[in-house]
C-alpha cells in the first residue's frame, strides 16, 4: 500500500515537472529571441518554517532581457536542530523497558534518544543543510524592477536520519541598479516546499514533517553580457 502511494506521488511530481519544463522551454525561446545573458553572484538568508533562519550563497544565470529564464543554485547552511519524537513508534517498542530508559528525569540512551520522562523521548538529528536548484522565469520592467516564479528542487543534508529531496515553488521580486554591464541587485523571495525526516528507532521508522516555507532576501552583483 505504501509503495502504491509513493508511485502516485512520483507520477504527479513527474507530470508537474514536465509541464513546468514545457512552459519554461517556451519562455526560453522567447528570451533567446530577445537576446541577452547575465550571471549573478549573491548571498542571503532564508527564514524557514522547519529549520529556522539560515544563510547561503549562490549562482544564477539569466537568459533574456525583458522576458527571461532563470537557472540558479543556492547552498544554505544547516539551520536549527531538528528533534524527532519516538511517540509514533509502536506501543511494544515504547513499552519496552529493555530498550527505553525510564524513571530517570533525563537520560541519554545508547541510540541517542534523550528521555525527559517515563515515555516522552526525543532524538536530536542536528540541522538540515540544503542545496537548492531553481528553474523559472522573470519579467523585467523598464525601471529594472523584476518579478519571477518557478520550480525548485531541494537536496537535503542531515548527519542523522534520512530525508528525501523535495520539489517546491518560489516567487521573487527585486530591483537591479548600476551601469549597463556591472550591476548590483537586491530581491525578496518566498519559497514553499515540504520535507519528511525519518529515523530508525528500535527497528521502527519514526518520521517528522519538516516543511521549508518562508521568506528570504538576497543581495549580489550582476554581470550582463
């Protein structure tokens, strides 16, 4: 049953990805016809719902002038520690006095679980780092204000447990300034993406949803060719 559900989710993501790529291909043709190429180096921050505040740096290439296609990579540092509860493991595992420390107000088990009561256990998995890949489009006004949106792929990195990569969406608005070929820019964005971290505990898999939704800001330099 679980495999059947995952297959449907994968098929849905594939259809969505192909649709977005088709739309971006069309925008890419329009952008290429208009001419223009720019490369942007930037740094910034992102206040996520799941990992808290994190900082990062990235590289983006934009093809086109007024209507353009964006392709970007951003690396974000690990955010706040993620704590996963063992309460959703089986009752047999939770009641096992052999594997679950009890009585002590706070003890650390060999498997890394921190016990704060008879049954309440939590496991610190550390922070989650993110490599973020964006593909989208933008529209730039004559005043150099620009607006964009697109599809993201989030490649997560955690030292404990496991978390699969996720698809997401983003929207942004910004402004560039300077001379014709070398410019500065500042932009705000909003990202929406899910995420589920898993951890093996007493031969059972416990999971926690770690969504990565939130506002961010970037500043950088733009080289136009």
